[in-house]
């Protein structure tokens, strides 16, 4: 079966059986950030962005992603959001193991992009399901809080520069 998708900004055709897990198809396409972990959709190692929402690709049959936008960590790592998230993680002392990166980063992005004031408890609830491979839950939450603070500081600086230019 030929399934047209937009993978990391490129229109391509995925050739696969409709019921084949998207994770397997992406791995065959060379997306090394898509790892096989629990195969139950809970560890986060196979997480991708599907239409800008983090999902476990091991639980998605490739046949249902026709004409959808898929972003893997390979492409997302070139964005400003990724840079801010990684700066927040670094400030928290998180050393990414390479195995579960996409789950942690895309979960942080989901929180990050909502641009709302989450409580620590709300952030904890949203990332509680992730595999604790390379960091504990509290440190992960700290990294997300730091990333949000960095984004807010950057936004404030941008607003100040714009208002100064208008004068």
C-alpha cells in the first residue's frame, strides 16, 4: 500500500501494509530517533509529532496517517523550541541517554507550546508515564519549568526590543 505523508517537511510515499506500526515504517526510512521500547505506547521512546501532537508511533497503524504531517526528533532538533527545551534540560542537569529523548522532548514541547501557566503538579501528571531511563521525574519537571522560563525571558526581550524600535 502507498501512503502519502509529509515526513519532516518532505512529501513522501510510505510503502507498507496498512496495519504495520508507524514506528517500524519510520525506522525503515532511517529515522533513528524512533526507538522500539515497550511496544505498548507508554515509555516514550518511539514518540513522534503527528499533526503537532506527540504520539507513540508503535501504537499507530501506518494506514491511518495518510496525508498527515509527521515530525521526528531528527527534524525537530533544528527548531528554536528544541533549543530552549534542551537549554532547560541542561540547566536541570538532565543528561539525555539517547533512548528516550523523543518522549521527553516532545512531551516538554506539548506543555511548552500551550503557552499557559502550568503548575508543577500539572506538568508532573503530563510526563509521569515516561520511562525513567536517564533522569528522575522531579528533574524532568525542573527541566521543563526551566525551558518555559527561558522562553518567557526570550519573549520579554523580544517585546522590549520591538517597543524600543517603535520609538
